[in-house]
C-alpha cells in the first residue's frame, strides 16, 4: 500500500487576491512556490489532448468567491491547477488584529512543517501526541515544539510525524468534526523549559456565550510572508444559533452560514470584525485563560473571509470530541498522561510506548483465541485474508508502460500522473458513458488457466461524481482491444455522505471478485462511467490476485 500524501487545499492556485480575501477559508497556509506536482507521465502525452481542469472538486467555478466552497475537500497542499497557470499563489492574512506571544506563554503550541515550512498549527496534549485539524493531514512533515520565535529557523525540538489519526466522523464536505491526532516518532523532551502540555476542556457547557477566548498561530499581519513570531488574538464566544444565522457580503459577494454550524463547532468573533484567525492557523489552539492556566476549548477550523464583521471564525469544539480523544490518548500515549484522561493512572497507553510491562502470555491450557477476519471497508463478505490468494499483478502507476507499468491507456479520457492528490502514481479516468474505451485503462492478457477465480484490489478516490456516476472493474477472456467485457464490480458515488463511496477521500483495499473458470487468459480493465469530464475517478493502486 502506498503512503497517502494528501495535500492541504490552502495551496489551490488562486491568482486574484480579491477572490482570496472573500473566500470561505479552511485555515491552512498557502505555498510560496509555483511548482506543480501533478505531472503527466502518459506515454502518449503528445497525442492526449484531454481537457484538463483543476482537481479541487466539482463545480468550483460556479462559486468563485469561495476558496473552499462547501463540498471541496481541503486536504491538499502545494497543488497547482492543471490549466497551465504559473502565477504565484496570493496569500491572505492570518492572525488578524493580534499581537506577538511571549516566550513560553503558549508552551504547548506546535508548528507542522514540511519542506515549504510552516503550514498548520496544533497543540501538545501528551508527550507524544498532538491535537490538530483533520484538514491539515497528509504528506511528510515534522512537528516543531518549543520555538516561539523564528518559526522556520532553529531551536526547540523538531520531531517527525509517525502516524495521523483522523476523527472517524470527520466530514470534509462540511468541515465537521475537524479533529486529528498526530502520533510523534518519539516523545517530546518535557524537561525543556519552553515545552508543556495543554489541558483539554471536558465540559459540554464550557465556554459559555460571551466568554473571552484566545486564538494562537503563526501567520501574517496584513502582509505577505509568514510571521516569525507566534501570534495571539482575543475574541468572544457567540452561540451556535447566532453563528448559523450569520450572513452578509464579503468583497461584493453575498454568503451565509445557514445550516453549516453543527454541535461539534463553536464560533467566536468581535463586534465589527477586525480580529480573527485565518489561513495558516488551522489546527492551532483556541484557549480560555484563568489565573494563568490555559484550557483548550477549540481547534482553528474554517470561516468565510477573515476578520469579517459578518462572519465569525469557526472552531472545532473539543468537548464534543473528548471521548474519541480520550480513547486515542489511552491507546497511543506515553507517560506522563494528564489527569483529565481516564487512563492517567493506569501506567500509560496500550500501543504508544508507555512504561508499563507487556501483558503476560496466556496460560498453556488457555490458548489465544483464533484471529478473526478483518473487515475491508464495504466488503461485507471479504476473503481478504485468505492465504490461498496469489498476487499475479501489481501496479501502483509510478512507472510508465515502457518502464514496467501494466496498464495501457484506452484514449483521451484516461491519463496517468506522477502525482495527484498527494499520492505518487495515479491514473485518472473521466466520462466514459458514451465511449467506454476512451475512459479506460486495460492490461495485456494475463494467464489464469490454473485458477478458478480472481479479484482486483483497488485504491481510489471519486471526484465530482454524482449518485448516478460510477467506475467499474471489468474483465474479458484476453481480448483487451474490444468491448466484450463483463463487470466484476462497479463503485458508485454515495447519495448521502456517510453512505457508500463518498467523494474526495481515498478508499483503500476495495475488492472486485470474478470467475475465471475455463479461461486461459484474462484482460483487466478499469473504466469510468459518467457523462462529464468534471466527474473523475483517481486510482492509485491495483492488485490482481487469483486462486
């Protein structure tokens, strides 16, 4: 399985500062370079005059005043559009109306940094766990702690991310349950005087409406370029009902929060605007300070515009996700574990490297239970762990056909990319309802005479697909240039989020099984079946197994 390197959509190419300043903002940073990372490696690129489009999602051009219109997945960083644009991304300001934090004032605040530098924030909640926003995830990066000044310089501790854990109910279309926990490659040295842990709020009624909260992040102060200093700004909590009724005009465009504010969100602003978080502050802490003690109540998430009088900033409400956070801490954390977590007195987490001794082996007369099959997503009767399956073909699309790739492009609606949506090696299929071959990739005939059945195991993402759109794994008896294919399985876009195959997320290890009994050879084909080039499937890996 290839490692997913999903990129933050805060880097989507927007060439007009006017558009950006009026955008609905997922509050991650924008890149400083113009190098796109979606490059065609199609063997027939010169003849492939496919109408390209920005991969940021469906109907993005119908709402130009939204940088992040509802339904656009924010999990992309450093993504250049496919229209050949070379203009540099314009940036919006970030912490607005605030001031520099003192050294050690927010000792738990961390910076997520990739090769381009800071892109999101977070907070240290145990020595090896960081709380941040789900839309910040993806890619290779380090977590920097204990560095208030000169954030892209030196000092403090820089520790690679080991694992990303997204909230199981995160909804990228609505930016709901926008929580994630990072497991660090090693625990932070807590003896450093510039490092500390933040206490998390567990009370559902806290903070109350009218409470003052402080938002922290590294970012601009109405100028281009990231701030070298950690910034802070104080805003006031408003009710979710008032927040949901927010509407107005930003930069000449009208918009509204109506129906978008859930119980897992909280909102804060100041009368008349002028103070807010914005791009670059995503994942950072929103805290209440009482007698010098900080309690984190929110995670910087999203908003329309920045510091607008009409639209408050929206934060993920920690009390709503505390049960999930608590469970994750108890499983993944090392000691010391703060007292607000239920496992603080049991010697540490189960898998995070706690100091507790391993459990004793079972007694000889009590053998361990037989392992049960592992579910693989939507496959209720999966035989994924059957040892009789033999892998006869694997293609991760990182190589062209001349260099070992197995799949052949059927036409102009099938393209290969060296990287797309943060994943190395992707084939992109679109349309196909009128011409199946042009929207397909297929293999040479594969010998299967010694097998009775085969299955394709695929990783894919749907983009812009509606409920009547689908893509299919198909097979034939070896004659790959014709259209005499049978369907092994089709993957249809979900009608509702949370049901079936939702768009704009990677689905891994999905199976399509079919019979090859009495066949000498089989040709495998992957086909998109939709009516528009705005409706795609991205496929990152295919395995063919038989038995």
